[in-house]
C-alpha cells in the first residue's frame, strides 16, 4: 500500500501546474488524473486512479502530515 501512495505522490509532484500562491497554506486539494502502481517484483502499471481504488480527490494536510479523502466524498481514508 505504501508503494501505491508513493506512486500517487510522484504523479502529483511531476505534473506541471499553474496555481495560486500556496505559501502558508495548511491544506491542498488535489485530484489524480493518472496513477502508476509498482509491484515488489519491479513491474509497474499505469492507468486511471479508480483501477486501484484511489479516491477522486485527496486532501494533503501539511500540518498533520496526512493524505486523506474529503469529508463529503463518502470515501474513508487517511494515511
């Protein structure tokens, strides 16, 4: 599971974006367009996030050091 979240973070970090100034922000709302999942044997697969049950929206909470789903999504998850 940790490998999956690492893949999500790499996708988020590698996406070019134009955004507001977020310096001093405590949270950021992100959406995943494509995810790459790598397995222990070294093989990787790319595809839509719902293929691996990744939530549509992820809140990055900088203060708590957490990734979580939105409250209204109905999905439950926190890492």
